[in-house]
C-alpha cells in the first residue's frame, strides 16, 4: 500500500492495482460480478463473487447479509460459470 499513490482511487481501481503489483492473473469476464449499473444480479445470487457498488454502509450491509445467507451454488451452476 505504501508504494501505491492510492489516496484518490476508488476501491475497484485500488484492488486492481494491488492485484497487478502481486502479479495476480486477471480473469476477463463479467458473468461472476453483479453491478447495479451494467450487470444486474441479486445479492443472494450464488454464482456471483462480487457485488458492486454499494457506497453507503446500510446498502452494503444489506447486500452482504443477503449474500451471506444464500445457499451455495449447485454443481450445474459452477460448471455453467466456468464455461
């Protein structure tokens, strides 16, 4: 964190720069992400690994609670996700 000029970055750009610095290989695609602007998905959808963007604490905690209570994905959902 000290080697990055992060003070004006959003959380998504910050995470991308951290992953780049750690040499984590990117996975292209959006089927695993829920974004209220472009890629809608319910907070309880077990095929999603990230839900973006919840900028206030109340909406973030509400989504976190729904995703935490969701049942795990089925094998079929995982296989479809990997395609």
